[in-house]
């Protein structure tokens, strides 16, 4: 039987259930789900936010294969007061290093977030009075390794905190780090693929 969960992965938790020799916490330390359920996709150890867990191989294929360009929205706290020019550069795509090669990111949606409610991070971001920070939303249809962090660094605004807020119609709204919610197959497929037949 297929099971479907959405979780809010906390900071400094690996996106896997297997134990890690470096003594990092893994999903197994935080979430109690059936043993055949696994994370579809990943978030870096130092990133937070939305992950989908399931044992549905078809869902895994439809979410991860590059030919299915679905939206992933990230809320990003960056170092400094971001400029209109930097936002435009991000939207148009920038050149980053991926596996030792230069890669031009696809055009994406970027907006400044003026008011944002997020849970405090544990441990918190280092606060410096002299340097402001900004929150932006970046919506991508691709997922290269550490892509968002490389993109903001490229335009001169390093990422301080990264939260994946949304995958297509599934959002973190109302969830806290360590939170878990189970969906039916019909709910999951409708929110992800606008599929009313599953």
C-alpha cells in the first residue's frame, strides 16, 4: 500500500533514513514512518523545509525526472539589502558551477518578501547590527545541487537561511520544523500534478 507524507525537515538533519557515520541526525531521528517510505528528493543538511516522503515509485519518477518541470518555491534569507538589479539577474538566470562545469540556470520567478512569518531556527542565524538581511522568494523548475545558494552568491548576496516553502500546490503553511502530515494519494497527486483522476 502506498503512503504519502509531507514533512518540515529541520535544520541540520540529513534527507535520508539510513544512519550516517558522521553522527549527523537523519530523518529517522525525527520522523516515525513505515520502513519502506523514503524521501523523494532532498534538501541539504543546512537547509530546511518541505520534503515529500512516500513508497510510490511512480511519484518518485514524476517528481524527480528532469522532463517534468514542476515548481519549487524557496524562501531565502540573504546577507545584505538585495537590489532590484540582483533580483533581475536571478530571474534571467546566472552562470553557476555544477559538477565542475559552467551552467546557465533557467529563468525563474524572484520577489522580495516584505513581511514573512517563519519559525526561529535552532541554532539561530548570526545577527549583525551593521549588516541588514533580506528575505526573497525564488521559484525554480529545476534542482541542481545547492543551486539557490550558488545563485544568490553569484549576484553578491550570500544565503544565510534557506527554507523550501512549496512544491507545486503543496505548501508548508502552518507546519513547524519536525512537523508531519499524511495525505491520501488523491490529495497528493491533485496538489502536485493537478491530477483529478488518481
